[in-house]
C-alpha cells in the first residue's frame, strides 16, 4: 500500500577527487591510492513532493492486474 501523497528531502554533499587511482594490480588491488575530500558547505539539497493519482474506467480491465 502506497501513501497517496508525501515528500522526500535529501542532501548530497560535493566530493572532489584530488587523485584518482588508475589501473589495478593482481587480486583487484589499486595500482595507486586515491585521495578525495567532501565539501559539506557546498551541497545540493533535493526535495520531491508527490501525489499518486489512480484512475480506472469501470468498463476497462485494471492495467496492474496479472495478465491471463
């Protein structure tokens, strides 16, 4: 059962890679390390509002029902 309406909000901080490892050695070990840092002050905030609408005509089959 889904709610008829609601909202979600989340924050995605920026992450900058200063050194990105390239290549791998045996057993999937990186050839060189990577260095990165996260910028909490520079982030994106996402907010999504939704409302579900159900509509079915009386004389039509439910499109969500299993096919026979």
